[in-house]
C-alpha cells in the first residue's frame, strides 16, 4: 500500500486495506494532516446585504397592505406607504446604490445631450429611480438610434450599448430633403450634401426603398448604378442611372422587365452611351429614345 506523500492530493480517498487509514499510519512525531475545505462559492458583493435588507422591508410593507383596507380608504395607509418608499429610497442611497457612471458604447452620431436627456438620471440619483425598460424606450426614440441595450451594473453603473442607424438614401418630398435608413425610417432633415447616397422622390417612397434599389444589387448593369428613383403616383418607379439614362419601369412585373433589360445591356446588344430614355412599361417590349446629340447625328446621316 503506497504511503501518502506530498504528491498525493489532500482530498484523496483513504486506503481501506486492513481497516487502517493514512492518518493512523503517520510516523512518530509527524504532524497530523489537516484537511481544509476550500470554498468554491464566489464571495458576495458588498452591496448585496443592504439591498436584500431594503427588499425585505418592502416585502413586509407589501404583506401588510392586505390587512389595512379601512386605513387605505381613509388615506392613512397611502401616507404610510409613501413614507416606507421614501425610507427604502434613503436606505438604498446610503448603501451606495446611486448613479456614479454611465458607460456608452456604439455612439457616433447620437448627440450626447439627447442621450443624457433620454436616460433621465444624473449623478447621485438612485440607480433604481427609472425602470430599465423606460430608459431603453426613450433612447430608442432618438432619431439616430435603431436599437439600445440598457443594463444596470450594481451598485453604481449603467451600461448602454447603441446600434445606430446607417444613412442609406436621401428622400425628397414636398420640396424638402430628408436622410433615411434602409428600413425607410426618417433620421433627420437635410440641408444639402450627401450626394453619395441615392435620391428617392415621392410620397411613400421610403417604405418601398429596397423594392427598387435591390434591382441593381441583384441584377446589376455592367458598370452602372441607380442614383435616383421617383415613385410615380405611389404605383411604379422611374429610375435614373449614373450616366443620366432614365428608365421607366412597369407597375407589375418590374423585376422581370429589369432582368430582361439588364441581360440585353450586359451582353453588349444595347450600348447606353447614346440613349436618353428606356421605356419598359409595355410587357415584352423595350422602347429606347436616343439622346438629342445621337438623334441629330442620326438625322444628319439619313439626309446624306
């Protein structure tokens, strides 16, 4: 039977041979082995005990509420409840449950003042003064915020992670210009600039933004892209390419008509350099109108 040495773990099971344990076989004068229990539980945070105390007081107050109907009708219990709430708040503040820091990640375009107003808490306020759901709702109501994750990190910190909207297009309606995202949500008014983004024109266009712009994404024209789209009577689209060619799309079968047109252009059967307008509104037909220069040149050639 092997002897217990420093290599043997302290918690190793004792040998049962002959009914004797390692402790019974220690050498004369050798100090007995002491087995220490190592706690695997994480230490409790310092703020947990005062928080549990306050919660217990609130629970007792809530339990007593059921037996004081008459006092409640007389207004006595209501005042008593307010006093309990005020006491609980004071206890939490004294225990350190106050806002000392607000950590924000993902903020690039959201104004700091707007975010502070949406949080609705300032340094020194009780950290439980506003429900997390209310803070999240007010933050997500900000124009640049698409989604917000709000958490309390007790005892004194609030963590906020923002997912901001990405500008996707410009929208023109009633003579005014707005910045919108891919979902068609209006972000803010535009005074000018952002000509790198496509221009949408017409009432109802933002709700259908992906309907037209995905055409050039799924079935691209060789070397061309859509730079503007006008929603006609909220029924069909006229789109303009980056070389100035206007394409009139049908109300129904828009994707099919565009696919046929893209195939003709990409195969080289129809160069767009001398074209001013393409009409795809009639099913199965493609009508092209030449540019003024090309039309004049064509007339000149015919006269010769």
